C-alpha cells in the first residue's frame, strides 16, 4: 500500500499554472509595494497561500499557523493517522508532520518528499535533552515541484545533535536546538520550543529543503 504521503502532490492546485503575471513597471521595489497583483505573483514563487500583508483570519478547527520568511498562512488539518498529520493551506501548500517534526511538504518550488530517522527520535522527550545531548541520523528525500527525475535526490544523510536548555525569559519553556550537518547539504539548525512540564512542543522552526527559508509552525487548538 502506498504511503499517505504520496497524496501530497495531489493537494497542490493546478490552477496556479494559468495565472497571468502582472505588467510590471518601474523598479522591483516599487512593483512590490505599489502594483496590484504583485503579492499574488510572489506568492506563487514562494509558497501557495502565504501572504505578508495581513494576518490571515483565524481558522475553525485544528490548524497550524505558518510563517515562511515574512509571509504567513494557516493550514487546516486534512488527515490524521496516529501521530502523523497532513495539513493544507487554502492556497495549496501542504505539510505532513510526525509529532512535532515536519516530514514532507508540497506546493513550493522545492519539496521535502520524505524524512526517516534511524532509530528513536530524541525529540519525543525534550525534557531528557536537558541532562545530555543526543545524536540522530536521518535520511531525507528532496525534489522539485514538477517532480522531474533530474530534480529528485534520495537518501541524503543528516547527522544531527539535539540539546535542550531553559529559556531565560520564560521558565515554563524549553528550547531544543537540533544542529544538522550533511556531506550533500549545507548545515542548518532546527529549533523547537516545548512546555517545560509536559514536554509538548509548542512551536518550531524547521528546515524544509535547500534554498528555502525555514518554516515556522505553531499548532492552534480547535476553537
């Protein structure tokens, strides 16, 4: 049976391919700020459903608040299987999570198509990371939005080390930093803010592929 993660490409709307770009005049900065339609055109380039001009309306039901660079969006819960969740923005960006960790994305120029830890993930118990750091090796697959074979890269190795510390200005919160290196990718750091008492991850900032800003996530409780 195919993994439910194979559904991610199907969630990206094809209508985006038919959008006519605006007629730009003047400098790029002037176009960004003054011309109608330029924000929508940029959204197609950076992520469907993301906007920096205004806070999106609060969603109903379980949702994620997302930031990609300076742009914001909400992703609604589409499917849940155990600890795995599939979320989608109204504009077509989709993200799959396993617990607090992002394991796949679709809807950007580049996609994180899979993420597999080798062994237990230390992120499952952030409080244990206060006493000592833990290492984790992961394999990730990445590709392009058009899923052309030439843009796919499989089995990229990440060697990561996770360590937690108390947040000085907020004693109720722990900060888990996960520093990752790879022979095939540039180094990066993921950050997870967790409840100091329960260990539940409240929000995070995670790598979702090369040449993309980190994706920031915060889960919203159902209204």
